[in-house]
C-alpha cells in the first residue's frame, strides 16, 4: 500500500488524529442529549441508543482521549504520533479483550463484531496513520 502516492504522511497522521479527536469529543457530547442514553439496572451504566453498553469509565476514557488528542494536535507532529501510539494500543487491547470475552461467553459472531466494531475501526485507522509515519521515517 503506497500511502505517499495519495497524501503526505504528516497529513495522513494529522487528519486521522483530528478525526479521532472529534469522534471522542462527539461521543461524550452526544451522550448529553436527552434520550440518547437508556438506563440499565447497573448503576453508572447505560445503553447508548439502546445498543452499546457505556459506563462512566467509558465516558472518562473517551473524554480524556479527545482532550489529549486536541493537545497533541496543537503540540505538533511528534506528539500527534505519540498520541496515536498510546490510544491505538489502548483501543486495540480493549477490542482484543472484549472480542475474546464475547467468544468466551458464547456471544454470536455478528453481535460481537458490531459491538466491538468501533474500537476495531479506531485501531485500523491508527495503524494506517502509524504505518504512514514509519514509512516517512524509514525513507529519510
């Protein structure tokens, strides 16, 4: 895959980091609208749009991911790459553990992938950005 043919690596990193930052801040913001979160029997745990289980820890994680993303983007390319490495690792491990747990408890494949799809997608985007960054470093 030749990413440089389509865009400069710094641009790829910047736009993916910006997209993820807006996504994380957007998730926390959207949850504040009435009717988005549906109560469950567990305290501090809700269903977003009645589909995705989300807890207070998820809110804190998404909020911090968005805040750190904004700080990284404003601090330059190096910090943006470091930010992507950290959140990429975090969300990749989260996806790995929750997918594995889904299989362990007998959750069907489609439900498991739909539930964990957003974190798998985040991981893929981060891998694309980091691949672009590594190729840039490697070629110099």
